[in-house]
């Protein structure tokens, strides 16, 4: 098979189209990773390291500081939305198709700048990684952090996740619990001989429906929390009164709260029921009071906002590296069948990052 190539000499809009049209659903990133690696190796100012289907490219100019600029190259499954098309939508010039928002427009900005900026004002480590859209254990950035942590050493990081071309600081933390009700089995013709566990679940669902999510200020940004039932299972047959029901609840909470504190809150919130912790993921405080973050915000002319969803800025935070989200695209369009990104936002992000790295 002929290797696919990317034209980094094209404008960033065309480069976005080329990157999107190389399908790279999680687990199938190799062709795109190969093309990105080839493009990066064409730039003599970059040291290029490959780890599976993740590529790290970095300058070694002995600058006083080093920053990481990262983005994932995989997407969720295609839904009849490739190849990418350019069109007018609601009066806006957009690129429409899978990956345009999450997050190949950001990757295109990274790749173009990585190849073109041979003398940035800081040393830059560019990271293009795989398996972000699937289970955390496969995440390419996490793999690099475990196996080659020295490759991610930096004073600041930018994750090019979609943020409407504005800085979004930190990210909410998340955990999942199973809330369990117990009953007694009986024949459904004689329900009075048993105790219906599914009926008891109504109290849990009513409590969730009546809950007003908290808004929590952290480092000047207000994070909106959320608490939602996401799965429910119970019963073994249509003629048996169920003796157990399990409701899985997802809690998204502000980065000022620890996982232990969040789990304690869940146990109080569902008092009287069995509550089991299933998993949790750390978030990241915005850290906008740090000099590097403040300088980046100033350079991009952004009014920072909180990131409600979980992103890999949390991985940088765990390494002690302050990080922000900054990339083209509306996060609400990520994974949508009509995923599309305004061309203006791609150009804006390219200009902002180029100015930050050269001025």
C-alpha cells in the first residue's frame, strides 16, 4: 500500500481536510500516525520519537523554558460524515465531517506550526497521540507518561482540544458509583410474597431528578457540577419479582474537590442505599494564576472559561505541569453526526499559537 502523505505547505484549512480524510477511528491510527511522522521528519529542526502510534517531536534549542503542545489523532466511529466537505452552515464557512472538531483541526494547527517554526521563543515538545477516545488504559499520552515521562517535562502545556478558540482552564473531575437496592424474589403472580427492588429504585431516581447541581468557583472560574444516572439494571425474568437493582451514577465535580471527598458526598446523598465506587478520574485546577498560563491567556486575547468535561489536561496536572485547553471547534459538536468547525476558528488558533511562540 502506498504511504499517505500530508502537505504541510498547504494552508491550515486544507491540511485539516487532509488529516480528517485519513480515517483514524481509535485502534486504526497507524496510517495517520505514519503520515504525521513523515511530515515531522522532513523538518530538520525537530527530534522525532515514535511510541506505538504516538509521535513526539521536539526542538532542542537550549531555551530557558519548554512547553508541550499536544493533541490526539483518533476519532470516534465515522457516521457517513467522511470525506470532509467545506460548506456554508448558518452563514458560517465551515469544514463538515468526522474529526473536524474532535480534534483534527487542532492537530492540523499543531502539525503546521511544528514543521514551520524552526526558531520558537521557547523549546517546544509537540505530541500527537493515539487512543484518547477509548478506555483510559490505552491512552497514548498516558502510555508516554508511564514509559517515557522525560518526554513530557515542561513548565506549561496546551492541549488543543476544542474550546471555541478560547482558553478553557482545568477540567472537572469525574467518578462513577453503583447504587444498589435489595429486595426479595417471588413469583410475579404472588408479589406480596416478595419485595420489589426495582420499585425501590424510584426513590433514587426521584432524588436525582430533584437535585440542583452545584456551581463551584475555583481559581476565578466557576465549574458547574452534574449528577446523573447513566445505567440501570435489574430483574432476571418477566415473571419474577426482582431482588436487586443497580443504578450507575456519574458525578462530574469541581477540581477543588478530591475523589475521596466526592465519594463521601455520594454516600451521604444516597444515604440508606448501598453505594459502591466503580472508578474515578482526577481533574485539573485551572492554574491561571501561574505566570506561564497568564502569559498564554494574554497572548491569545482570551477570556478564560472552565472546562466542564474531562480532558487530558488532568494528565499534565498529575505530572505537575499546568495546562489549558485551547483549540478550534465547539465542544458541543464533538462526536456529533454533523460535526463541523468554523474555518475562522482554525485560522484564529493558528495565529494565536504562532504569535505566542514567536513574539
